[in-house]
């Protein structure tokens, strides 16, 4: 990437969107990232105040991602198929007519074995309709995102282990309660993602944007409400769930629970933002934000535990800060003017009964189902706490390994919500059945491999 004068930019490739605002007439992206600047574009760019531009710096032997996508499209597309405009290295293949889709499976496998290249298609030898998308959705970033989200809690347990058994016992016990609460936020985000995906599949982007805004508003209310409840009843909750534990472990629990409870509103908002981006098939955004969150949490833990000697608070405070930063970043990205499901203050604060009901209709049963499972784990931990800090610490380590084995399943579940939700919105029940079976098969295979690796290691 390099900065050049706009007058010299003809033929160059933009590295970012250019926004234009004409009061009362237009507000949005005038030129998109990846656009090749034409001579006639230069007066327009100058008129909106762009005297200098960041453009892609081409180097010998390296193709721009959109150029590479165009070459891959030309190699893959057959008759009666056209491609969309390249965007962020992706081109979608669209059917030009009704017919039967034929796929050269050997060639497809050869391409997908090549690093950094992928063609995902719907099943071959099936009838397709004119205008139907013949490409699938990449889900690899979801696996990475779930791994990174799990790492936040795992990093706290690992870092605090140097403080002592009481500290690691306190953190691990509270983490089980926190997971129960996090399940509620995830269930609400699931409801919003399903509703939004269905609107997108039915080609109703306006309704999809409204449901995205409603999801953020509901998440904010739930996050604040749960945080307030936990802060007020924290001692009673710990006594109820954990029974008789030593005073030292109880003090560690109270410290960690108090500080992490303050992060619940931010965590709820982050989950909402991540669900919005997943609804549009852009899970890479939440993955990248997770990288930032984990970086802040890990570095903060190291600073506060090893240098500032803050004990249990040394792992709780970075968790609070990292979740706050993550929520701010992902909501700022969702509020961009050029984003498909842009959230606005109006869409977040003006609740519509039908949309809220649709989100809760899916979210509440999901919360109930998953909460029962997490509640069972909390009850098991409450029994283990009777045996002392050594057993609690051993259980904490085992739970971290258990979580590793569940990462792929959690990621695949998020992928199914987006893919199947789109198909339901488009009223394509055949694709609903096909993608559900296919993703479930991939899930069982990947889960088997992951859990075998955990057991054998």
C-alpha cells in the first residue's frame, strides 16, 4: 500500500472505500475497495476532498486478490454461468438459466488442495434455477474465532496458576458460572442471526438491517440486566452454587466474579456484533477482532500478574478491558455507512414487537436448552469443590482440554445457522436438507479427529 496524489491515480487499485455525502441526496460509498481508478473518476475524487489516495502497490510476481479471483473464476466457470464483481478476493458464480449443474470433482479437489485457494460449490448433479448462487460459504474463520474466544478464559486460568491453588480454584469455579451466563448471550445472538439470515435469504435487506439493530438493543438490555443481577447477588450465588469452600477461595471467587460481571454488557454486545457479521457470511471480521481481544487479554494478564502482582484481579481486569475494546470495535465496524446491515441509533433503540418476538422465539428455547447443560456442569463443580483446592485445580485443567474438543462443533453450529437460515429465507427446502446433512457430516468427522487428538495427547 502506498499514498499517491489523486491526479496520478489513474489505473491504480483503491485500498479502501471512498465515502461521498451529498446532503439530502446521497450518503454512502462512492468507490469501493479494489476499484480500479479511471481517468473520469479523478474529478469526482477531487470534488469530495480526496487530494491523496492509498492505492495497492503492485510487486513483480504478486497478483492483487481480485485479479487472482478473476483468474480462478475464468478457470472454473462453464457455460451458462456468470460471475459477480470481485470483492475482497471473492467472486460468486450465478446460474444464467434453469438447468442441471455439473461439476468436475477431480478438478475441484485439485484446486482446493492448493494453499490459500478455495472453490466451494453446491452439490453437483442437482437442478438449479436461473439466478441461483452456485457458491458456498467459507467457515474456517469461525473455527479460529471460537478457539480465540475460548482462549480468553483459558489464559486467565493459566496465568493465575502462578499465584496459588486458591487463586486458580477461584477463577475456575467462577468461570463455570460465567459460562452459564455467556450461554444466555449466545442464545440471544443465535436468535438474531437466524432472523437476520432469513431476511437476507428472502432478499429483504431492509428488514435484515432492522433485525440486526434490534439484536444489538436487546443484547445491551440483557447484558446490563444480568451484570446488575450478578453484582447484587454475587455472594448468594457463590454460596448457592459452590457450597462450603475455604475463605481464601471464596475471596478469590468474589474478586474475579465482581470484575468479570462488569464485562457482561460488553460481552453481550460483542456477541450481537459477531452474529450480525456471520449473518452476511463475513465471519473473518469477528475472527480478526478476537485476535485483538486475545492480544489485549494475554498481554494484560502477563503485566498485571507477573509485574504488578495483582493476583486474581490481575487476570480479571484485562478480561474486562479486552471485552470492552472488542465490543467497541465490532459495533463500530457494524455502524459503517457502507455496511450492508449498518446499525444506527434508531435501529437499536426503536423496538418493533414483531421483530423482537421473532428473535426471542428462537433465543429463549435455545437459552433454556443450553443453560440446562451448563447448569449441570456447575452442579458437578459444586460437588468437586467439597474435596478441596487440589481437586478444583485439577478439574480446571481438565475443563480446558474438554473445551478444546468442542471448538469445531461450536463453530460448525454457527455456520449452520447462517447457511441454513439463508436457505430457509429463500424457501429452498432442498438446500436446507442438503447443507444440514453435509455440515453435520463434516462436524462429526472433525469432532472425532479433534477429540481423538485430545485423548491421545
